C-alpha cells in the first residue's frame, strides 16, 4: 500500500478496495452529519458505491488528474482527502476532504491539508492550491484560515447539496505565499 506519512499517528494511503467497507461503515453511522456537506453521502448505501469510487479514483491517479487518499489515524481509516483535480496546465490542485465526525477537532484535517499543500508545491511542481468550502461549513473554512489560505471570493449557487443550494468560499494559497 502506497502511504505518505504525515506524522507518527497520521498517514495518507492511496485508496484501495479494502477501504470500501470502512468508508461505508462511517457514512452509514454518520449519514445525517455528512449529508449536510457532501451531496454523495445520501446515495452511498452499499460497498459497491465505494468500490466504484476507488476504481474511478485509481483511474484518475493513473492518468495524473487526481489523487485520493484515505486518512488513516492511529491505523484506522477515518475519512478521505484528495487532490480532486490536478491541473498541470494551470499548475493548480484543488483539495477536498471529509472526516468522520468522531475524529473532528483533533487537527487531523489541518495536518493532512498542510502536508498536501507542501506536497503539491515540492513534489508536483504546482503553483497554487485551492479549497472550496460551503460558506456555512465553518470547520472547513477554519482549516483554510489556520493554514493562511486567502479567501479569494464567494461563489453563489455553487453546489446542490441534497436539495439545498449552497454558496462556496474559495480559498487559495500560492507557492510564493510560503516564502
């Protein structure tokens, strides 16, 4: 299994079929919470859903268009973090993530995003990292702010999350911002 070590307790592991059952368990137990921010959570009702996610993720990784990793905290899969889009032409990646509610408030996402920002600049040669968060998703917005990402704007009517139209706050950080 290909993993990136963030710290002794946290690894990012490229998604694999064996993670599908754990993803399903998390979403089944926390569907109401996750559906607040993730449009796909209401439809993630079986292991086949996540096996298809893994298949598409691995295809995107092989094509150099994305990279999806399980968040593995103390040897347990607790969520997912991805370069949802790797744009070589624009030298930009877009990060997305979700985390089990039980593991929030422990700095897991902040550490993982910080690691991926550095990875995007040092390993992928990107110039910009971007995160889009629902305006009302205060926890995700705080991750961006803790990492000194700039609020670049608000996009209205950006996403339909299970029947609710939400606006997105767009955050970015440039390679030059880290100097």
